[in-house]
């Protein structure tokens, strides 16, 4: 792999870079932690490269006795085309949006605007500190459901490459959950 650098006099130079490391894609059962499917590749591969293949293998591995009905992903897998394919398989997905995304801003605003949406709250006691300084902190989390969010223009069969300015473009609604602290 090559990268660019600068010499002391400011001119550009090309340097050879060797990357070492591995990236692991894994799907596991959330309560038991049992892995259902694993794929290992070199570190420079994008996060969303093997998701659908790992999902297919996991579905095949559990097929006789069970089925995969939901998938929790991190922001590295925020790819509209891939998520659309997962949705077509009837699998619900949960993925946090980036704060600066239009869909995230709209979901937060809709959660504020619709006071009639009933929030769900949860209180958890979390131990903090050690020994004599140990104390219990109560954390309150509030969730507000936002149905039919229409500003996820990247969620479609073409992904972000879709021409969303065409007259015949119709956004696909997604359900969102806003977490309030």
C-alpha cells in the first residue's frame, strides 16, 4: 500500500506503507455470547465488506433450530445499501446514527415536538468507586420512539448513490429511537 508524505523542503513524496493487523466480523447470540459466524480479514478492509456474507453464514448455522430476527451494528456499518438488503430479509437492525446526520437531527427534533409520544424510562443502579469511597449512582435513561422517519435518504437499494433529487424518488421510512439522558 502506498501513502503520501512530504519532504523537508515541502514537496510531496510517495512512501510504501505496510499495514499489520486483523479485523474480525462476528455475529453472536447476545444473551449467551455464543458466536454464530466469524470472518477474519486484513485491517485495511472496510467495515461493511463482509457483513452480508457473515449474516448468511450465521443464518445457515442456526437454520435447523432457530432464525435471526434482529441485528445490532455499530456506526462503522452505516451503509444504506447493506442495511436495505438486511431489511429485505425481514431482519430488524439497530444502528446508532452519527450526531451530525440530518436523520439524527430530525429524530431529535421530532422527539421534542411530539410530546404525545410516550417515553419509556429505565433506572439502573451502577456501583462507582472502590472500598470506603464506593457509592451507588442511579442512572435514568429515557427513550422516545419516532416512527416513520423520512429523512434517511441513504436507506434505499442504491445506498447513498441514489439520486434523491429526482421527482419520482420516494424515501423509505425508518423507525428511530431517541435516547435522552
